[in-house]
C-alpha cells in the first residue's frame, strides 16, 4: 500500500509541477531556470486541507518590471492550478535569480 501511495503522490506532484511550468511559460519576460524539463525550477508542496504551495526559480529579461512580471506569474500559476485541480493555492513564492542582459 505504501508503494501505491508514493506513486500517487509522485504523479500528483508531477502534474502540479507541469501546470505551474506551463503557466510560467506564458508570462512575457520570464524564464524558468534549468529548462531541461524545468527540474529544480519548480517545486510544489501538497499541504493539508487540499492546499498547495509553489516555489518558482526564474530569470527575468532585461527591460521588464520585476514586481509586475512576478505578480502576473503568481496569478497565472494560481489560476492554472486552481482551475485544473481541486486544490487551492496557498502561496506562489518566486525567487528571481538573474536578470538576462541583452548585449548588442
């Protein structure tokens, strides 16, 4: 029974990470770190009472407002997860790791 529970938890976590990653890709000026399947760039924690918390590690393109881009990202991730699952998003924590400077 424990193996089945672990498989379900892993599958659920993978689905939630996929939803959050997909939402992040739609935000202009935002790049998830470690773009190989976004492993490490997105973490999702399933909490009691059907809630989740999401951590995102991103780069932002030069010329974009960090607060504005992050606010859009947080709202899109929350909307994506809540509309596709039964879970309520408790928090979307975003850490901006780098600003990608465009050289000419």
